[in-house]
């Protein structure tokens, strides 16, 4: 018997199975139609009652329970669907917005149903209504158990979306239904769109594409539009990823432009991430695109100010056969430069890290902003096998390696060419370079300080050392001689001052090892300041993500090497509303 593909399966099924599925679906649609007749009569009666003298206007959101067609231990799985209909009843398009969260967002209030979300689809529903576009919001099904869309089984997510699409197309025959997505739900929904029926188009507002750079969505036959603000400072949804995926998959991309880049990071309700203050422009764009009309390359203001003038560049590193291309993210303060430069080297990456598994780009904005606020450009090179950098992941080092600086020296081979490239950029002052890094990256920065590269004026080491054990299991008095010897060796040649930032509860190194390493570095001739913080919450190895603990020490250190923090006016804070 021949084999065909079923839209409800993840593999081939028999023709008989397809016939049974189609029969079940036909009965499901008949059942839906009967339910809709009853629902329509009920709604009509309620509407007539509400519009009589002395009654309030009908509620903006109409709530309908929808069966997903799935069963759980508790019985039939349902979800609530809220629909915001045009007041005149003339619906030209429906935009289905699936919940980006795992918890119900439809709330009952004294004034009627309320949807507790900050995204643009709910906020602009009344504006879209005026253009004949009904927004339908689907809460998570009652068996979602708090799981976000990205954590749900793709088959269940697809079946639920298909059930809602069937419901809407049955209830509003002839009205095209498109998907409206926002933030983190974009990736899991785009993953299943090619297997959905009845989708007119897909519009993604501020998609969270950090882990999606290897996605191949060419199988999506329906048009896809991405809307993204280049000036937003939502670290979970950077603009370059949207730009990259639009180019890779042939999606349309429209920029949401503001007269200023955001000063404060955030993804909240007043941020550029949610396209705040662009409701009319957003609704007009959606309406034109759904109608198939040509759309402009941007909405909002004509001038584009990307957040921190972010760039992704590639540079060559010698390899066994020719060279490999490595990826690097650059961030610049406002102004023309030339700027002093921080080169930040990441720590070791595990195979299951998103930077390796999903090819997520390495950029650490928590650290970057602290230096950008001082007018310092920041570079994040990705070593081989990390992000979209070519080559194999360097994770073969032994904790029993007898050479204290072997690992740091090997990793530096990917960093020195990055520094050479950066010196050619006109925005960068080649005579004011600061080396930095965390964990293995910080230790590598120390090694580089010891070889005295031209133009290097300082090194900031966040929890960077060399382990002989996986943890400092010997207690606070444990003494890691390999790490101590490594610092002593660097101290013999390093000519630039260093700032060392550690905590007493670092899971990799004992407090005794840290202090002894500092002492060995200074005794050998090095110049450094050690900020050894008392135990902090969690693992002190990641103190670099708590800048409030080391900001003052960093500011003093930068001042000592001739770099002062920018004033608020220089930072451009006054440009924010």
C-alpha cells in the first residue's frame, strides 16, 4: 500500500490512516459548526441585552472555549480564545496571537475580560480593529502546566494551533487568518508553521532569535514579515539576529525606528522591544502587508540609531590547511572615535552550551555596558567552534596538564588575530587596548598581558585561572600550585597593570589559591590590584554578572590608566524620554 504524509503525524502513515484522520477531522468540523450556531445565538442574545437602554457597551474581548482535539488524564484538553472584533462586524483579516507564556493571561475583571500581556498585538488590538483586523488571542491549553511554547512538544503545539485555526476558519468563513508572533514564541511556532493548514501569513514582532541562527525555514510557503527595532536594548532579542535570519530565509524585514537608541536595557512595556509609541504605524504596516500591498523598509523615524552601533564581523585565523573564519561582535559608544577598546575573551564552552549546540552568538551585554559607559568600544571574539566561528571546539585540555600556561597560550591563538584586525578599524585607538575575559578567558587575557602586545594598556581578569581539580574541593585553604605558578610566570614579563576580580566562594579556585596567585604575580614583578569579594549568592565564579559589586573598583582602575567615565550628557541619557 502506498505511503503519504499526514499533517497530524511526524512520519508516513498508510492511506487508510489518512482516510480515518480526514473522516475524524470532517466530523470535528461538523461538531464545531453546531457549537458555533449555538454560540452565535447566545452572543446575539447577550449583545441585544447589553445594547438595550441602561446596559453597557458589549465587551471588547469575547471569550470562547476551544477544544484542541487532544485528551489528557483529566479529559478533553481545551484552551480559551479571546477575540477582539471590529465594532461594525466587518472583518477583513484575523491575526491569531498564541500566548508566549505558559500561564493563562486572560483575566476576569469588573470591567470585563483583560489580557495581561505587554506585547504589541494586545496593545494595538483596538487600533487594528479600526482597520478591520480582528485580533484573536489563544491562552495556553489547560495541560500546558506552565510550559513556555519553546518547552512544549512540537507536535502538541502544532495540533493546538491547528485546532484554533480550524475554529476560526469555520466560525468566520472566507476571512484569512494570519499568525501574529512576539518575542520568544517566534522560534517554536515558526518551526511548525510549514505543517499548518489555513495560515495566510506570519508576522513576527521583535522575535527572540538568539538560538535560531541555524534554522532553515525555507519550507515555510506562506509569507513571513519580521518587524524589529534596531535601537532596542532587549538582550533576549538583538536586531542582528533578525536581520541575519531574514536574509537567510528570504523573510521580509521592516525596521521600527526611533529618534534615539535606548539608554537603559530592558524588554518591558515602555521599551522599543515592544514597539512602544508606534501603535498607529505598526497597525498601518500590518494592514498593508496583510492586504498584499508594498510596505516601506521602516516605520517610525527616518534616521536609524542601532543600539551601540553593533556589528558582526569575521576575521581569519591560521589553521592546518589555510585558515578558518572566526566571528566577532563589535559595540561602539556614541561618537566618531577613535575609542579605547576592550577585547573580552569568553570562558570554556561545553558541547551542550547554546553557543556550541545552537551556534548562539557570543556577546555579554552585562559586561559590555560597564565599559561602553566609559566610552570604551567592546569586542567579543568567538574562538573556534563557538557561535558561527569555523574550526573545532577547543575542549581537549587536561586538568592535569603540567604546563601552567599551555591552555592560555593555545587559546590566545584565536585572540591575537582579532586584536590585529581591530587595530585596523578607524573607530579604534590602537594605542589604548584593554584585555579582559572570564574564567579560562580571563586567564588567557593574563597570558596575553605577559607577552606585551603593542597598544595594550591594561588587563581586567574576572575569575580567570587554571584548575587542577574540577572544584576547589580542598576548602578555602586548598592551594592550586599550577594556577599560582602560572600567575608567577606572567608576572615576570607583564608590563601593564591588572585588575583581578574574584570572590571567596569561587567554585573553581579556593580563596587561598586566589590570594597566593596575586602574591606570586606581584612578587615576580607584575602590577595588579586584587578585588577579592566575600562570598556572594550562588557561585562566585560568575561575579562578572554582578557589576554592582565591582563597578567602583573598575572605575578607579580605568581612571588610573587614563580613562574616565563619561558624563550623563556624554552618554546621551538626556535623549531618552
